[in-house]
């Protein structure tokens, strides 16, 4: 698959910015543990990072549906069905994670 | 939208069977509460029903993507975009519930 | 275990009321399927029921921690540890469902 | 609160190791985006990180219940109730994230 076919192409900078922020948040949690901060405060931060990751997933999924799945659906029934199947599996992983 | 356009049409009997089973499971939980069963056993049952409802949602979402969204994508860019937007919002509700 | 030891004893009526409402909501979803309502509207209702079940779980868990776990902790270290272990497993099931 | 009262004290090294691994995984996802990898492969990795963070939360919560909540329950009814209330709120954030 060539890069121009990825659903997230137009949002790549925003995506990288979000991931860098999440990386920093995880580092911040490690620092909280290091400084013996209170369990509940650490849990609150972990929940915030989990939510930020979910927002990344939801954005990626919307881009994927709007580009890869829609393009495949226009190409052929078989291509569309395969992409829908694959997207549905990814949604299931997302819901269960 | 006419009824024949619903993504779940082909799976309607299976869907109704699952929903009746879930309804019975909820009634079973009420009976457990009535009979003063142990909190953890009730919690286990509630988790099982939540999982069953998620399976219903994931099935509905796959049918919806494979029919409503794919059909709209073939119809026009505008129709496809609108359906993708709507599906993405439903996926977000699903992930957050 | 005698009934008076259940964490949810004081909230039994409220719990039963919530479960009856959830049972009615599941029946409502089956009716929506029967009447060929739009996939996304059905998905919205399933998400609402999932949220209502989660609220039931969270209420049960708080009652369980505040009664069964706290009582066991006051009884002995072994009893407390066993109840904490059991509650942690139930929280994991809840988070993953 | 002095550091010796934190529930995670005994697991601090393991916790730090997990957080460093998660930080590396997030950096790996940013690299995947940089190299234009396929949306679904990126989504799979994001789900894996979300699961790893949930495991961190569940471990922290078990430690917190087994130490902070249990200790408070032994100290007084008021202290126990306050800690249970606080833990229940954190569990709710965890379930909803």
C-alpha cells in the first residue's frame, strides 16, 4: 500500500502532535510514581492517557472509514466487503480495549 | 429510509434471539438480587450481559458499514461522507459506553 | 453467606427498579428491530443500555467495597486480602466488558 | 501522605518498567505514522497500548484497595468510608475511559 492511500494522511501532523503529548503524559506518570505520589492521583492520570489514546483511535478509525473503506467500496464489492470486515475487527478490538 | 435498506435485515432473526436472551439475563439478575445472592456473583452476571450487548452493537455496526455506509459511498461523495461521520459518532459512543 | 451481609441490601429497591427499567429498554430495542428502525438509532439505544448496566455495576461495586470488603478487612488480614483479590478480579471484568 | 503509605510501594520497580515499555510503544506508534504504515496496523498498536495502560490501572487499583483502603477501614468508619468513596470514583473513571 502506498503512503498516499492512508486515511490519516491529511491529519498526520495533528496525529504526531497528539502522540508526542501522550508520550510526555506517560513519562509524567513514571515521574509521579518516582516521587511517590498518591495512588488515586496516578490512576486519574492513567485514565486521562487512556482517554487520549481512545481519541487517537477514534480519529484514525474515522479517517480510515472515510478513505480506505469508502475507496474500496467504490472499487468493487469484494474490495468493499474485505475492508468492512477488517474495520469491524478493529472496532471490536477498540471496544474491548 | 425504507426498511429494506437496514444493514441488519439479513440478521434480524438472530438479532431478535440475542435480544430476547439478554432480556432473560437481565430478569435473571433481578431474581439474583431478590434472592440476596452475593454481590460478586451479581457483578459477574452484569458483566456478561454488558458483553452480550457489546456483541450486538458490534454486529449491528458491521452490518451498517457493509450496507448503509458502502451503499452511500457508491451513491455519492456527499452521501458517503455523511454516513461515515454518523458511523464514527456511533463508534465513539460504543467505545465510551 | 446470609443475606444481611450483602453490600447492596440498603439499595435493593433502587437496584430492582434500575434492572426493571433496563429490561424494558432491552424489550424496546427488540421492538425497534421489529419495526425496522434505522441501525444507528438502535445502536444509540444499545449504548444507553450498556451505560445503564455499567452504572448498576459501579453502584454494586461501591456497596461491595463499603460493606463486604471493609468488614473483611476489620475481621482479619487474611479475610481482607481475599476480599480485595476477589474485588480486583471483578473490577478487571468490569473494565474489560 | 508519606510515601510509605502508597499501595504500589512494593511494586514500584515493576510499575516503572511497565510505564517505560508503554512510553516506548507510544514512540513506536509515532514512528509507524511517520513511515506511513497502514491505518489498521496503527490501530492495532494503539489498542495494545490501551490494554497495557488498563493493566497498569488494575494493578494500581488492587494495590490501593489492599493497602490504603484496608488500612483506612481498620482505622475508623469515617476513614474507611472516605477511601471507599474515593476508590469508587476512580473505578468509575477507569470503566468509562
